[in-house]
C-alpha cells in the first residue's frame, strides 16, 4: 500500500484519487477551491462521471481518501505525488504550464526523500526532463504517466486500462518508473516503460491520431455525399481490415471536448518548436474547423433560408455520456446558425441552462414544437427512442439533420420526416 498525494481534483485528478483508493492505496487529494474540497469531503461529486460518486463515497467512508485545501499535505508525507492540474492552450497554441510549474515550486521543498513526482497532466515532450532539472532533487524521482481516460468512461478506463505508460526522467527515473507501475497492480494492464519524453509523446500522438481518423472520415463522408456512396457501407468495409479497426470511424459534427482541440494544437506547436513540418496535423485541425460550416450548409439545403427559422437542437454536449460543453461542436454549429439569423431552442439530458444563442428547454418534445427543422448534434441514445409520430405532429416542417447517424431511419421516415445524415446523398 502506498501513500499517494494527488494535486488537482478536476476530472483526471479526482478519478486518479478515487481509483487509487479503490486499489487499496491511501490517498490525499488537494485542490485550491474551498467549496469543491468541502463538497468532495462530503462525497458530493459535481461532475457527471458514471461510477465516480460511488467510488469517492467508498474511499471517504473507508478513510482511504481525503480531500484537503492547499497542497501541503498532498506533497509532504507521501510516497508519490500525482500532478493533475490543467494545461490549457496558451496564447501561441502551446500548452500553458503555469499551474504545473506552481505545483513544482511548492514540491521542491516539501516532498520527502525517496518520493516520486508523477506528471499526469498532459505536457509537451521534454517537460518531465526539464522538471527533473528544475526540481534539482537527486533523492526524488520524476516520471511521466499520461492518462488515457475518456469522459463518461473514466472510472472504467482507469481500473481496466488498455495500457499503463510510464516514462522515466532524470537519473533515478527508471527505478521510480517501476514503482509507479507497481501502483497499478490489480488492473491487469500491460505496462510500457519508456523515457519520459516518449511517454509524453504517446499521449499527444494517441489523441492526435484519433482526431486524424475522425477528420479523415468526416472528409470521406463529404465525398460520399457528392459521388453517391454511403459512408456507413464504406467504413464497414474498411473496418473489417483489422489494421484499420472499427473504432473512431463515425462521422459527426466535428471532434471537440477538452482534449482533442487542445492536444492537436499543442503537438503542432511542439513540432513547430522542433522545426518539424507536420502538414497532416495541420490538415486534421483545419478539416475539423470546416465541419461546423459544412453541417450548417446541409441544414440550409434541407430547411431553406435560415433567417427567422426556428431550429430545434437535440444534444449540446461535445459527446454523449458527459455534461461537458467545452469546445462542443454542437455549440460551434449553433453559433453559425445564430449568425445566419436562425432562432435556436435546444434540449440535452445533461444541460439545464441556456447556452449562448440556444434557449434550453426541458424535453425533445418542447424543442420540436413549431420547429422548421430538427438537428441531432450529440449521440444521446435516448434520441433514438423518441416518439416520431408525436414529434411529426408537433413540428412545423418535418426535416431532421442527424449529424450522428443515430436515428432509426425507417421509423423517422415512416413518420413523414425528410431525414438528412452525413455521408449519404440526401
Ligand atoms: C479523449 C481520448 O479518447 C482519451 O483517450 C483521452 O484520455 C482524453 O481525450 C484526454 O486526453 O484526456 P474524450 O475527450 O473524453 O477522450 O473524448 P472522445 O470519446 O475521445 O471523443 C472525442 C470527440 O470525438 C468527441 O467530440 C466525439 O463526439 C468525437 N467522435 C468520437 C466522433 O465524432 N466520432 C467517433 O467515431 C468517435
């Protein structure tokens, strides 16, 4: 059993803390927000993350998980410090490491000899090596241990990961890396021990590869519409080649969330700093930037002029299974529709307040009332189960643009709707 300090109780830090407590370790999780620390100490979890409230409750009740205000306790008196603070996009597209550096300055004098400082925050290649230098403590190990948690599946991804990647920095890094791998005993995941710069790159490279796959499939869908092919048939045919696989081949309104947009920009910036031309990554980002505009073009073709049209948006979060609106493609589409003068109402099972130009209503049925068109923007499974004849009776015009290829085509068409999906000729 190890004593673990986690700095930052965001979705990564909180998941890390609660899951290490579940694995039997003794965990202190620090944050700078008093209200958050107080709520978490009562086992109240603000974020929508399946299984996380239960795990936090279990850890707090079992006294293996504590929440504290300020970092002192999470730095001193522990064997491992996990740095889980945000690394947002800075002015030049590079990751902003201000929060990481602030923690390290505190850690320099606080951590015990033999402690291992673990960077879990997503940081540019070379950061852990630099940190080891700045920390200047030969008696403290520094490693990079990137997270691969998907929002909405974070607990499962942590407790049953497909891989644990630990990168060693500095002279005592290798031994420290082996100790960090030991913390994940019980998850059964294969471990990869690398240098810290490689580990840092694994994280960016994975997210950027997935983003690239999605931009590729979104362009392919556009081509399918023009030449009269069907993207579902094309991707099904592709996916049977196990070198390609079936995952991340669903076209959509664009990729978003708190990770892909930030990480693609950060890797491009790291490549530029290293004077490496990476046109594929530039095109991945550029293609996604064009996707919201493309959705609006499809809506205009299906609905007609948008000025004054009442449009009902189904789904606002960046994907299903989360309440996260950060960099949501649904909101990018909404902003463009509003620019063209559309009046927007929306429903999302996890959003209860108005979002920019979207007036949020309490149900899909309310959104449908008198609508000139409906748009599915997030793939919430419940949208596939809606009462289509009832909705057909409520709308002013029976037009649906389903950007997630989610709806049951037969039922929707039978109810009299004109259904437009990405990657099929309308
Ligand atoms: C992503 C990665 O999947 C995680 O492995 C990683 O740990 C995490 O970022 C992170 O860096 O912390 P997440 O941001 O939760 O996780 O979202 P994803 O499930 O990967 O979805 C990203 C975007 O791609 C969403 O907007 C989603 O709707 C879109 N998407 C995904 C599609 O449009 N089509 C697909 O087939 C799959």
